[in-house]
C-alpha cells in the first residue's frame, strides 16, 4: 500500500485488428542480426485501444534543458512484447520542438542524461559494457567514451557546477551473508536476521545506496570517496528515491543529501529523514532539519547559493502528510514555510533565476498544475489550467518553462509553457502517430453528493463512440494508496481509457482520503478504512447506476493495493450491487498484514496501532473492519491477482482471499506471478494480466 506504490497495469482486449511493427537498427557494437527495440508503428483499423496498442507507446522519461536553454535532451523507453523487455534511448531537440534527433541506438539502456562542458557534451549512464557506467558523447551522439569503471555500477550521477567532481550513487554491502559468517558453508542460502527492515518493497535488504564524490580528471573518475563511509544508512532513500534527493551548491563546495539515519526496527517505525550539508573539502556534515520530525527530502540550492529549499512533512510516521515547501537562509539559518497558506502538496519544484520565485507542481481538485510560489510573501499563484497533470518542470528560455505532462487520454509529452499566460505548446510529439489513429472515450468531471452531505469529485470515462441511447455495463475503479488522488493520470498499469475501450463506463471517484481536496478530506481515512470512504464509493456507483445508459444489473468493481482492500471489503458489504469483482495486490486480512508488511509506520498511522492493543479504540475499529471478517457475506464472482515478490502486501493475502472464495463456493480465479512485485513490470506478464482482466469482466458483465 502506500500512496507512491498503489496501482497495477491495466488493460482490456477490445475488438480490434492490429498490426504492430518494431523499427530495427543495427548498432556498431552489436551483431547485425540483433533486433533493437525501438519505436513501434501499430496500424489500428478501428480506432480502439487494446493492451498491445498501450504497450506500443514510447514512454518519455527524464529530460534536461541545456545551459543556454536552446536544447532538450530526454529519454524514451520502448517495449518489445515478443522479447519481453524494454529499451531506453536518448534523444535531443531544440526547445521549440525542431531538429529532433535520436542520439543512441542499441539494446543497452542509456539514461540519466546531463549537459556538461557548457552544453557541448552530454554525460549519461549506459550498461552496454555489462554494468551501468558513466559515459560522455557529443551532442550529435558521436564519439561515445566511457569515463568510469565503478565496481557494481552506478545508480545515478551529477557533475559539480565547476565540473571538477562527480557525485554518484552506488550500493554498498551492509549485511553479512551466511557464507561470510561461516566460510566453510559457501553454498548455504539461509538468511540470518536479528532486526526489522530485513526486506523492503521487493528485495531483501543486504545493501543500501550511498553517495560517492570523485574527482573528474584527465577524462576519468578518480579518488572516489563514500560520503557515508562506515554508516549503514541509505541515501537516496529506498525504494523510490533518486538523484533528486542530492544536490550540489552553486560554488561546488557543498553537497546536500537526504538521509534517514536509522536502521532496523527504528527505521521500520519512523519517517524522520533529514537534509544534511556535506562540505566536500573537509568532510564536515551538518543536519539542517534537526528537530523536524517527518520526511524532509529533495534539497535544491538557489542559483545564488544563499538559500536552500526542500520538501517537508511535519509529522513522524505519517507518510501522506502535507508535503510542504520550505526555504532556509543559509547565513541566518532562518526557515520559511513557503506554502503555509496553500492547502495542497508540493509534488515537485525548481528555483527561478531571481532566487525568490519557486515554480511548483501541485495537484488541486484532481488536476495537477504549475504554480509560482514567492518565498518572501508566501503567495502561491497558478500558472496553468486545464484537464491534465504536469509531472515535472524545468527552466526554459526567458519567460518559459519546459514541463512534462499527461492526461487520461495521452501519455507523457514535453511542453513549453509561457509563464505569463500559462499557454502550453507541445514539443515532443513522441506518440502522435498512434494517438491520431485512436478514438478516445469522453472524460467527464462530476460532483456527487456523499452520505454525509459533502460533494465528491468523480471522473467518468465513457466508451469510445458512446451512444446515450444504448445501455452499458459499468466498472467502479477503487484507487490505491490509500492517499493517492485519481487525477488525470496516464498509467501503463491501470489505464482507464483502456478499460472504457472494452465497452465499459468507468467510474473513478476521489473518495475520502485522497490529496488535492484539502487536508480535512485527505486525513479522514486514517483509522477509518471500512468507513466513510467505502460509503463514498457506493455513492459514486449508485449515482451512475441511476443513469439510463448504465445497466444497474451489470456493475463491476476493481482496484489494487488499497483499491484491492476496497474490493475485498465491498465484496462482503455491497448489498448485491455488483456482479463481479477483481482485486490486485490487496489486503485481505488486516491482522496478518500488520505483521507481514515492512514499513510499520504506515500500518501504525493508518490502522491506529497493533491489533493486540485492546485499549486502542481506533486500532480495534480498524481490525474489526478487516475484509476477511465479512467472507460469510461473499456472494459474487471474484478474481484475484498478486505477485510473489510483493513484500509490501504479501502474496499470501491474495491466496487467502482466493481460498476463502473457493471454500465458500464463489466462482473465483487466481492469477499469481512468481516474478512480480506490487506492480506488474514485465511486458508479457502485463499483457497476460490485461487479457485476463478483460476475460473475467466480459464473462460476468457481458452475458
């Protein structure tokens, strides 16, 4: 569960005829016969989305604007279903969208591009020699040269502003193996565990990432030093942290890094991370957020080096607390809570060149926009509007921002945004040829009255070529997190347009517990998992079931993670509304979940505490509402999917639910993946999931 983690890949196989081809090129260092995974060119004869079409889109990743603001270098990832893998390449274009050029072309992964040498060179990571190492090339892609040979590979990097040093991340071993302890047992596979946090997300914790700083001399990395040498802590923080959690000062003398200096049980119970300043010359380290109890992450120095900004949560143990924007004056040490008067999260930010304005990305009422925040007045002004989500932002030429955005009807593309007017112009057009062939369903906003008299935002996605005189089955989409907005997200897992393309009306409510509607709306869900948010779900589906074009006798319900919990809970409390359920990676038994999961702070905050604390009314209410307690009321077909590498919500949760349905005589199906985690990441596994998703609902809602 966890708001960053939720959601799993989706689907629907619709009626369509598709011919999918993959462009192939020969690489200088590959055999001529090897097929390189590249841009796909599907031929879509009826305009309807399918899983195969979804996996044909190029996925735009990290982007970087050149120092003179004239060019953008960016990643695109392509998928091969036959090869069951992906490939990431680098591209460059001018900031007006012209002169697009592919810089790399191989089946190795090129990523993390950075402009160096005043914009005359591009540094990047590539695993073409077996491990991820640092390379440099010209801006036309020529003269590639490897400049690092770091044992185990590099996970991310950044050059110092004077380009005399390189900051990079690599894993260091923190836990001895059985063979380390007993050299005469080299084949022993047992793990010896004495503390918590022995597993995280989808791996056993035997090593952690550390930041290293090295000299860049004579075209090579030399004299690498571990900033956290001898410390068992991670930086960046697992499982999602990257180079955004580390930053160089403009004078190249300091490195700011994010770290939660805790291990074991203490780590499992706390979200208290801090921002540290490390002086490169002396090695002196200063904690600048000491006394701030929650997550403090993602530091950025102002261009003049006088200030540092970061994102901060106030309360320890609450991973979904408001993500605030803070700025510190590095001379006076005075801290300013910049977004104090803004009741929404700061999802990302950058400094403007004036050292006063910060451009932030924030979700407000289920749409994610760009804003300008003033560190002195604390005023936050909107820049953009519209039905879409911005997900990252960078400075462009004067008066412009370069930003990445998507919507429910379009994957990520790169845009130039005029700061004064908010007008956005698409630059990348990576997926225009595919989108031009597709007929997307109408996406509609509704405000639905809840059982306690409030207004709830709900997205309704209609099938392509929707006809209001016809009657359609509908699917209620239950969001994961639980603190995760149903915004204008585009997903290669839960794609709502893909669901609609199979002939369903999709109902996606922003029930109690999601960000973007103020803190009161967000926080209501903690300690009330089986309460008001479940009534919100039923209010949404009831409102749509009353429409003449919705068949109230053909309603389905689906979701993953907390959405999977919601499916299990509703299966025992829906009063025969639904005819089919599908849950992925959901919590079925809250008592088991409390003792199986890894990040105990989450369970303690959202459930209220352990189930054995009989004096805790919040915890007792939470566990009394565990879905497994309502199995006696199950009466509806249910499909369950789970990955066995999921250490957030163990696969045993899905197996328990399936076994319960089988023993009760409920029509049920289990799709279990031995090689997937909380998500479904492998292309053929994702296609399998999507086809089974469609087959299941078609069996029960289209008869």
